């Protein structure tokens, strides 16, 4: 089982759209996929038309009184399941703080699902917290969407430095440019130059397209409702890069 | 991922050809279909003796658009294992032994159940599938409903009533159960829990598990012995005929095994109880069944060698398995030649005349008006006589007795065993099982002694023949020598165990069991 997490300290950079589309594409490839929506805003849960409710809430899952297994919902797509968000996830930091070895907690919770899923996507809320630290420890691969600005590149460097300080397993980082506006010169320049200069930045960039925004109206991955669109093609290219980086056959 | 299936059968009359099945059933659910039908070819696979069915498993091969998938399900319809049936061009051709399947969890799960038997199609069909999604108020799919219109092509041609399968999405079991309850109560819908395979076979007038190599006929203790013996013999003839095709096509080694057992049981019945049949019948047919038994022996002997070959090679200490390999090639060549002879014999007019004349003779025997003795009386007399002979012959064996005396005792034990099997249905199942178990323990010991004796002689003969043919390097002959030495050790071990096994068999409790069991049925 490979764990891939979409992570960025900033909100609105395309984390959920990436997690939802890549999870769908992985399931289409025949992998058994679970997406865990860790964001109390429940955007991924909404996109899959699942109700954002987990019996026992975040507390039940973190304290182990409820199993992850019982909270999982099948999506409308074969091989793709969802562990929904719940509004109580806003307290996950506090719950983790009270747990033993909080940074390793998510990895331990996912352990029993090892035989059931080939790929797990973790869709994280935008923050830098105990929860995100636990995600960074659990993940094999970090997918980091970047808005093409100098500041966001600096944030990536900070993240890389933070992970380098981990004991034991460290996730592989694959950053990629997201919400590219081709009309902006700076966007274009950074998105074209940086992948050639840094191995941790994907060659694929996800453009800012209204079709991607349509996902919240259609409540489905763009790769499912418009599989031949340029948006879907971009996600397919990104998935090919992420899949290779994650070591999935 | 989907789970928990419930199946229903629809009354096919008046069902629309579109996706409106649920509306036609009068349910008020929100549903959506993609309007397109999928067609798949399906085959259900099992061994000839239904080992998967008896183990509560169903193996289905589905093919659509060039891809083929094998799916193994349990009694509750849940998938136990699934895997692609191999790349196009390298897929197994059915019937196939397990080794022809791609390596994977499905093959691993099948191995202990299937053993040496081949998997063969027990039914083939084409299905047109319509898939509908049942939605909640968020337009989220909570269950899938598949309408399956199936046309059977094997073992007979037949169109089946549409089948409807409800599959819950994970986390939405309650909604799927509600839907299934609505469907179960709808007009024109019946429960289809017995599964598609059973429905397909029923349409062809068959049922799973309809073959067994065991004697399954139930005898009436008071019926005339002649009728009972004829009925058992007729079933044994059916077993022989059922296996001939598989032997000739060489599908797997167990067809020949079952055929041989049926022949041996027939010969024993003729020898030990044939006198109740009308005049001359037993003596007329005994030489023909001896011919048939002898015809099957060389191939079976070589099968036994080949099946035990890997264990034999793995047990070598001084020699290496590679050095023994020419022996395997030799056995395989001999077996191929012997099998050709066997197939010729089974296709001969002598064999077809034997079966047709035997069936006719049994028909006239069953119509005999002879009412005495009754089946249970005959069985009691013959079983007790055979039992007494085993006790006498076994009691006379000492540590210095010749191997021939052990061989003779083994024959007596076989006679008793076949009598117990032929008349088994007359007795209390628990007592009968115990009696057979005690006898079998003695038989296993005698069998090991005799088989190792014979195999040692045969290995010497094989080695001589291989030398004549110049197909055996010295290293192979030495490896065969090591195997012969191992057989001698096994034989010595069997001999040392004999006294203890016989003592158990001849114990007062065991003797009482045979007496009481046979008397109870005959009284």
C-alpha cells in the first residue's frame, strides 16, 4: 500500500482537485484506492456526493474506539472508496496532541487497511500543524501544488528542509504547478523553467481552467465527466509522473 | 468496492427491453442507467467430481472485449479471489490442470481443493447485462442493480429468465437491503439465491454435484438380494461409462482412477455375491471385467509413479533431482505409449459390447422373481465370511511369514472392504464408518508393504529397459538405486507396524461391531 498526500500550507491551491482526480485515475488503472478527506471543509467528500459524517467523529477514529474500516463509503466509481470528512476533524490537532506519538498516529491507523488497498490518498487541510506533521510521516509521496510565485517556491524549500530532519522514513516530494494562468508572464516563466532546474518539481503543470471549477457543480472528478478535456489530460500526465515517483508498477 | 450480493429471478414475461425494469416492478426509487448493454461470455469451471461446488466455491470465467477474468466466489456470493485469466494467446485451454493457470492468489486458493483434477467447463452462457444505479437524494449511488439476460449454450441451449442482482456499495448496506426487500415483495420476482450456475444447470436438466465416484445408491434391507446387487452393479456401470470420455481424452489421472475402482468393485461383487444373479451371468462376465481391469493397470501404475515423482526426487540424499530426470522422461514416454493402448481398448467394439450386454443383463437380473435371500441377509452372510477369512489369514502371519502371505491377506481385506462399500447403505452410518476406518488402517499398512515390494521390482525392470534403450546415464541408475533402497526401508517399516494394526483390527470390540452391525440390518 502506497500513501500519497496532497499538501500545502496555503488553501485554494488545488489540493482537493488533485487528490480527487488522481484517486479516480488510480482506480481506473485497477488499483484499489482509498481517499481520506482530512479537511473539515469536506470538499472532496462533497465532490463524491457523500455526506460529511463519520460515526464517533474524529475522536472515535483517533482514539481507536471506531475503526476506519466502518467509516469507509464506496464512491460511484469502481475500486475507489472514500473515508469522509467530518466537522469534528477541526479538532484533530487537539486529539492528536493527547495521543501517544502523535506524529506517527495516522500511519498506525492506516496499517490495518494495508491488505485492502493498493493506494491511499490523504487530502490535507491547509495548515502547518500536528495533523500535517502526522500526514508527512505517514506519506510515501507528497504531492505539493504550487502557485507559480517566488514565495511559493520558498515554501517548498522550507518543507523540504523540515522533512530532511525526519528520523527514519521520509516521503518523496513531488511538487507541481497548479492554477497556471497562461496569460500571466511570471506564471509562464516559472512553470516552464523550474521543472528543468529541480528534480522535485513535476514537468506537468495544471492550468487554471473553468472546467476544473465545474467539478463542484457536477460533483464529480473532471477526469470522469470530461475525460478528453485538456484539464483531464493534464491530470493524467501528472498521475503518470506521480505513479512513477511513488514506485507503483 | 462493492459487497453483499442478493439475487432475484424475474418473471420474464412482459419485461421491457429498456432500462425501466425497476419502474416496471413498481418500485419508487430514484435510479439511473447508462442505457447501454454489455455482453459477456461466461463459463463456470469445476472438476468432474464437483470439488469446488462441494467446498462451497464457484469459479467463473468471464470474457468481454478481449479480456478474460477468473473469479472465485464463496457461498454468500462474496469474491474470494479474482485474477486475469492470462494474456491473450497464453490463456488456459479448458479442460486444464491448475498448473496452466497464472500464478496468483486464485490459484493458491484453488490448489488444496482441486488437487490433481483438471478444471473443466460445467456450463457456458452468454449474458446481456444492463446496469442501473440506485441513487439517494444527493444523487449518490447507494446500490447497483444488474439485470442479466442469460442464454445457456452448454450443456444445453436454453434462454433463462432474467436475473437481477443487487450489490451494495460499501457503507450503504442498509439502503441496499431496503431495496432488496422491496424487490423481494414485488410481483413477478422470486429469490435467486441459489445462484446463476445452478439456474443454468437446472435449465439444462442437471444439478451441481450430480457425479460421485462413491456408491450412493440406497438399498432396502428387505428387497431381494438379486435386485440390490443388480442395482449396485448398474450404478458401477454408470460410473465406468461416465469416466471413459475423460480417460480417452486424458483430461486428468482421476478419471482412470475412478474407472478402475468401479471395475474392481464390479469384479469383487461378481466374485463375492455374483451367485445371486441369474444362472451363468457372473461367470460369463467375470473374464470380460478382468480384461478391462488389466487394460487399465499399466497406465495407472505409471500415473502413480509420475504423481509421486516430485516427492521421490525431493527425498534423494546422495543423488540430485537432476540426475533422476531421465527416469521421469522414461516414465512419461512409457505412460504415453500405454495410454494409447488403453484408449484403443476403450474405443474397441469389445468394450462397447461389454457395456451394452452388461446393461441388458443387469436389466433382466433386476426383473428376476427370486425374492430370497433378502439383501441384508446376503450382506450379513458374505461380510461375516469375508471378515472371518481376514481374521484367520491375518492371525496366521508371523514375523517370518513370506511376503506372499501379506499379499494374500491384502486381497482378503479388499474383498471385505468392497462388500462393506457395496452394502454400506444397509447399515448405521456411524458404525459403518468406524468399521471401514479400522479396516482401512490395516489396508494402508498392507498396501504400503505390497506397493513398495512391487515398485522395487519395477524399478529394477525399468532400469534394465533404460539400459537396453541406452537412455540412462550411470548417475540416473544410481539415483534409481537410491530410490529402491528408500522403498526397501519403507517396506521394512510397514512390516514392523503390521502386528499392531492387525491387533487393533482383530480386537473383540471391532469383531463385535461387524457382527452387531450386520445382524441389526438382517433382523
